[in-house]
């Protein structure tokens, strides 16, 4: 299959590498000059759970590539999605499937401005990835990648992609309720990630804090109220907090991605997490003071660090 990775950073390179290794014809798309040059000169090096390998891979700026793709995985940061969709428009045909595994809320609406809902496959993943240097990344975990068609008649197409991910060692799974997994992932990012970023704390430091339960309760309640009002998704607060603590116990001394964004002086995805909850809460007449404060504080932290 002709597969493009639109946004070949940490996760995009990890997925591109695994797919290419399994015989798919992968084109990495990006605009980061040093990264493009490194991959063109030396191939893409990825450490998958500590096992390092290098593959020659095609990488290009989107405008340098032509022809319709079978599948395009979008792997920008949330705030880069809309722009990337305009940049890859010429690679999208009537049958091209767009797979979106970005963290955050509201991406289906962004994608629908560019492609028919029939061709949009939404999902989440708990793989973790990082950039070591231009041309070198790491991919850790064992998935899964949960995917679901956005249009009821496209289940077969989603299952084909799930199988490609399975065959590539990426642990694809067909989801019967991807909206729920999206909200659950957003809730983790809007609590654990945002609080670690604000407090400059690792996950185990955060969960050792005496005020952790009150902080989590307030934020989770707001995510749950908006998930119900907007998408008719039920989030049980106690179950979610139990899940969060279980995830936290596995990740231990790790610093989540929003912390790493600030550390690397890059903008966070807060507007697509707690910020998106605040925006939707206003629409449905729901109070969301915790999410509002979190969003304001993260933006204040970005300003303090002079991140644009
Ligand atoms: P990323 O920041 O590594 O890459 C996103 C884009 O930024 C790419 O185009 C990349 O080339 C560019 N970029 C990265 N570093 C750069 C630099 N120093 N200079 C210039 N450009 C640079 O993002 P990611 O971690 O791959 O995440 C993509 C999406 O997947 C996000 O929505 C994220 O929340 C989500 N996600 C990430 C992980 C993870 O562990 N990384 C896990 C699950 C979901």
C-alpha cells in the first residue's frame, strides 16, 4: 500500500518505520529541514523498545510528492493539523483514507472540512515516542492502536488498516467506541500531563502530592460533564481516577509529553484538551473552572518560557 505519514516527528517516524519494515511503501512528509537532511543522508534510525534499527526511507516536503495515497496517517501536533491538511490536499483522492491518532478533541471536525467522513478513521494509541536527534527517534510500549471508521459503512476499510498495523507489530485493534477512548485519553492528558507540566513534576511525584485527589476530581468531573453533553459519552469519575492511577503506577518516574513540550520550549496541545472542554462547556451551559484555570496557567507558563 502507498502510505504517507503527514507529520513525521516522534510518533510518525515510529509508525512509518514499523510499516515500511513490514513491506508497506511509506513516504514520510515533513518540513523540519535538519530531520529531512539526516534521513536522506543516513536513513531513519528508530529504537523500538530499546532495539535500534536503521532503514532507508523516503522523506519529502508535501509539495515535492505527487500521486494519490491509499492511506495517510496524520501525525502533526493538534495545532498543526489544519495547515497540514491544506499541504497534503493533492495527495488525497476519493478513496484515500485519513487515519488520525492525535491526542486531543475536535479533530474529526477539522478533518471533515477537507475529506468526506467516509474516508476518516479516528483512533487513539498508547504507544509513546520521542525524538533523540534529527533522523533518530524512539518508540516504546506495546500499543494498542485502537481505530474505528467515522462512517458506519466503512468498517471493512478500518479493519484493513487495523490488520496492517497488527502485521507491522503496532498492535492494531478495532474499536467499537473510539469516541470513548478519545475522551479517556484526553482526560489522562488533561489531568496527569497538564499537572506534571505545570508543577514540573514526574508522574510519581505528582501522585505523591497530598492534593492529588481533589485536583483530579475537579478536572475529571468537568471532562465527564462535557463528554456527556457533547457526545453522549459516559465517564465514571471513580473508574477514570482508578484508571489514571493504574496508568501512573506503570509510568512511574516518566515526564509526560506536555512536560517535554515545555522543557523543549514548544507550544503545548492544552487548547485541544482542557481548553476544548472550556469551549464546549460554555456552549452547553456547564461550569468548567478547573479546566479554565489549567488552560490559563499552561498558557502563562508558555509565555514565561517565551514559547510562541
Ligand atoms: P512531534 O512534536 O514529535 O512531531 C510533530 C511535528 O513537529 C512533526 O512534523 C515534527 O517533524 C515536528 N518537530 C518535532 N520536533 C521538531 C523540532 N525540534 N524542530 C522542528 N520541527 C519539529 O509530535 P509527536 O510526539 O509525534 O505527536 C504527534 C501527535 O501524536 C500529537 O497529537 C501527540 O499528542 C500524539 N501522541 C504522541 C505520543 C508520543 O508519545 N509522542 C503518544 C500518543 C499520541
